[in-house]
């Protein structure tokens, strides 16, 4: 029996299968079940170099490769991809397949949602972070100027295919990045994930060499996200819980020009937002200890001290803000969250000072 989870979107009357493929060779069969005029594969140059044979096994009409990295989530990169599709006369009955991490998924989702007013899309995430987070839920987007994901849409794929074979080629930094999102789910929705925290501290990379254990964590995380997206597809409020750690994390990510992978900034953001949670709701800050240990054990250090006023300035452009008030998700306890907390800038400045002492100690 096929192993899958369904994302059931009642408003759209759409059941999106999230399929777990044991081997990469199986993926071509799932794609072949669709009818289309053209099959267009999107990936980036690094993923293509690693999985050239796998991609060749998927019978496609055209392939488009982005440059690696966050720079591909730009207006220029998006328009370049659209130009290529127009030049190849790709019509709206085509099927797009995004093979890659979060950057590829975000920008291809945006292309698919806007090209000829919408082309069907399949996600094949190749990083741990994209498997547990960015490929699920329909968020697409590109960055604008120095601001992250300011232009985008909600656009659901036809299918998401998760294959653990892709984990084999991930560097430790990408495993840590995905782990950041998995731990986030533990703090907001499924405390059983935190039962693993001693193993996370010991050797996060080792955990994801164990396919059975890795898939357990991946499925727990996917189930968390599916339950939230089914209740609030377009982030009217509840879905904001998934942004825990992201308000400060995104600001740090922008400030340091994407120096680390996204999920590592989420870990840093969770520590900062736990400090705020402690200051405002008396959250037990010892919960952050193992996050600090993970960073230190893996030699994750910010390259230089940050300007607190600049971080606050960046946070003012966060998408969740209303009337220029800085809003975020904070915790009263593990899995006891408060949505839409408006945080005073003076308190935020003090919290960033405490955060600075922890991460630079």
C-alpha cells in the first residue's frame, strides 16, 4: 500500500497527496500518472549536478535551472524564467515539477501561480527543511530589495513527493537547517518531538542517517503542518503559529545576508523569541538551553555583533505586522502559544541585548 498523507483543503475541494517514495526511481511513475502538453522540470545547478541521472529518468520536454541560493528568489530571476517559458511556447496545460530545496520551491511556485494565470505543479523537495516545511501549504514568493518573501501567492501543488534518498547527499548545515523547523513543531504543536532533544544535542546528523527515525520525525512534522494549513490555508490567524522563531529569525537572516541556511536562523530566532516569551509571559527559559547547545556543538556563530536598531527596523517590514506594530508568536509554555503578540520596541531592544549575550558568550 502506498504511504501517503493527504492535505484536505475543503474550501478548494482539493485533496493534495503527500507521497513517501522509498526510492527515487519510483517518482517518475507518479509524475507519469498526470496528463499534460509539456513537462517542465525546474531545479538549480547544484541539485542538477547531484541528481542528473534521476532527472534524466523523468521524461521531460524542457528543463530550467536556477542559480543556487537566495539570489534566485528575485524579481529578475522570476522574469528570466518566465521569458524562457514564453520563448519555448509552454502553454497553460503544461505540468511544472520543482526539484530542489525551499528557494526552488518558492520561486517555481510563484512562476506556476502566475504564468498564464496558473499551471499545475508538483513539488519534489530535496532538503530536509523543504520536506517538513516549505513544500507544504502553498506559500510561494520572491524577495524584494532586502525584504524576504514580500511578493508572493498562495498556490497549491497537485502533489508533493518525499523521498528519503535525497537526505544522503545533504551537508550537515542543511540537516541542521531542517532540524530547526522540526524543533519548532515540537515547541508549538507536538511536544513528543522534544523527547529527542538529547539526541539532537548529541549528533543531529547521525539521527538522519537512520532512515526509519528520520521518516518518523519528517512525518510528525508534516502532520503538524497539515493540521494547521487545513484549518487556515491563507494565514488569516492560526497559521501564524508556524512562524514561531521566524520574526526575529528572518530579520537576522536579512541582516547577515543569508550567511547560514534558513533553519539555522530559525533556531536563533526561537532563542530570541523565547527570551521575549520569558520577559512577557514568564516562559521557562531553560527550554532554550538545548538550542544553544546545538549551536555551540556545531560551531554556529554569528560572524559579528548586530545593530539592535537595524534588526528592529527590518522586523517592522515583517508580513504579519499590522499598522506598523511588530507582531509575533510567543510562548507561555511548550505547546501553549499566543498569536499576534504586539511587542513594544523597548522590550524588544532589551530582549535582543539578552539574546546577544547568550549567542556571543
